[in-house]
């Protein structure tokens, strides 16, 4: 190889290395500038939940439902309206005339209003329980979004560490090239790997910004500077087992099913009361006028009783009782299946935690030590370039495995806590979880019934 060729290759290599260093320097400067200019917030999970609760409270969901429930209570107490009837016979001047004026009032002597009031009071209990379910759903949705921000922070720090190792490798390879022991193509490959690590760092930084913005969106903001700033050991959801046990004692959906059964029973009572013959009291006065204009008034008092021969609400009662039986079977089936599913999820969470500890306590320190020693041996000429590449790749894979285990662990933790509350995990782990929860709540409000008082 000619001296001119060596000089040209060396010049290209130095130019490439200089460009890489410049890119890294600019990237670091940009990162530092961004962190200095932006006001960072270290956000705890409970602070995030509190901010979201305050923001959601402005929607007046529960004030609306409570006002509807209060109106239903008042409506259920109302009697049926009386009926005024006026009849007149004889409109000619040569005929006798008769005017009848009467008021009819249906009587409730079999407890229909009482059953209506019972249903209205149960709706108040259902609303209070639905509010607890809603708050639990919101807390879990925020918890999941908060965990994604924390994991994104960890992933960015790991990618940043990979970038540092990649730069050390590139410097070591340049030294070996300058010593004439490796080819320029090896330096170019190392440069491409380093450039890819720069891209991965930018990608991780973007993911972190998106995760911060998605979390802040939950309280109506667009803040990209949020930080959790916890170590990986503190990020593992260690309290999930305890929280699951606490939630199982307050399984909201189970209590909601109980209220549904009570509501069905009250509906059966109402239908049974409607099936009985409710009398109607009639009070009126008949005024008759003879041809000689003599008038005579007579009071009329009567009672009319419907004959419930055909419609005795027998089919409505049968339908309601069938629904009650189905709710009871669902309750028993749900309790068993839910307990099995929670147990399986917690078992998976324990297994993931054991793997996480092995990776964090053993594999990563050992892989870091191996990579460092191989790099030193490579500089001394004891190891080949492929050994450095394999050791670096292994270190990177183990570090990213740590991130994935943490991500899987949080997913299992959220699943277990959701199931212990009787909430579907998918309802709180989607990107638009809170928007969908609110949408369902709005639909429930529009579907709230009007109870009692009808004629």
C-alpha cells in the first residue's frame, strides 16, 4: 500500500471520527440545554393521581348524577294524579238537563310507591359505588401512564450508557487502526454502530417526551418536562401483592352485583304491587234540571276496582326473576374465575421479579465487567475485534432485557390490581383509557331512569 493511500485513508478516518465526535458533542450540548431551559418536575405517583382527580372533578359527573337521584327520590313519593271528568246530557230547551262532575283518585294500598322509593334509594347506593369504581379506574390508568414514564426514563439512561460504551469502543478501534493492526473497514463498521446508537438515544429521548406529555395530558396539560427520577430497584411494583389483598376485600364489582340483585328484588316487589287491583275512589255531584227549571243536586261516591284477569304482570315478574337467577350464577362464577386469574397473574409477577433481580444484581455487573476487560485486552492486542463486538452486544441485550422485564412486571401488576377491583385491565391500560372511562360514564348518566309518579 502506498503512503498516499495510507495518508488518504487516515485522513478519511480522522474526518469520520471527528464528525462522529462532533455529533455526540452537539447531542450532549442539546440535551444539557434542553434540561437547563425546561423546568423539570419530579412527580410522584400520588401527585399525578391527585392532579388528575382535581381535573376530572371539574366535569361535574357526580353532581349531575346526585341531582338526578334526588329528583328520583322526590318523584317516587308522588301520588298518581287525580282525574276530573265532566259530563252533561240534554242540550235542548225542551229536554231535561243533567250535569255530572266527578274526581277520581287511584289509591296505592299495596305498596307500589314504597317499592319505587326503594328502587330510587338503591340508585343512590349504586351511584356512590360507581363513583368508587370510577376513582379506582382513574387511579389505575394514571398509575399505568406514570409507570410508562418511569420506564422511559430508565430506557433512556440505559441507551445513554450504551452510547458511552460505543464511544469507548470506537476510540479503542481507532487506536488499533492507527497502530496498523486492523483494517479501515472495521473502523467504519464501528462508526456505523456508534451512529446507530446515537439514533437510538434520540429515539429514547423522543419516547420519554411523549410519555411525559401523555401523562400530563390526563390533567389537561402538555408538559414534556415531567420526571419520576427513581432508580430501577425502586421502580419495581413491590407493593402489588399487598394492594391486591386490600382490593379483594373491597371488590367493587362484586358489591355492584349485590346492588343489582337488590334492585331486581325491588322491581319484583313493584311489579307484584302493580299486579294487584288498585281501587279508584270516585267523588262527584250530579245536578239535574227539569223543564220547569227546578234543579236537584246529588252527591255521588263510588269505588272502581280493576279486574286483573289477564295482565297480572306475571311475565314481567318471570323475566325479572330470570335475570336475578342469572346474576346469582354470574356472581358465583365470577368469584371463582377471578380468584384463579389473579393467582395466575401474581405467580407470573413473582417470576418476573425473580428474573429482574438476577439481571440487575448478577448479569448486568458481570456483563459490564466482561465487556470492560475484553476492551482492555483488545487494546493490548489479546482479543479480536469480534470479541469486543460480541461482549458489547451481550451487555446491551442484558440491559434492554432489564427494561423489558420492568415493563412486563408493571403490566402484570396493573392486571392483578385491576382484577382484584373487578375492573378489566384493558380499560385502564389503553392510551385513551380515561377518555373512554368518561365516555362510558356519560352514557350511563344519559341512561339513568325516571322512577315513579307516572299515571
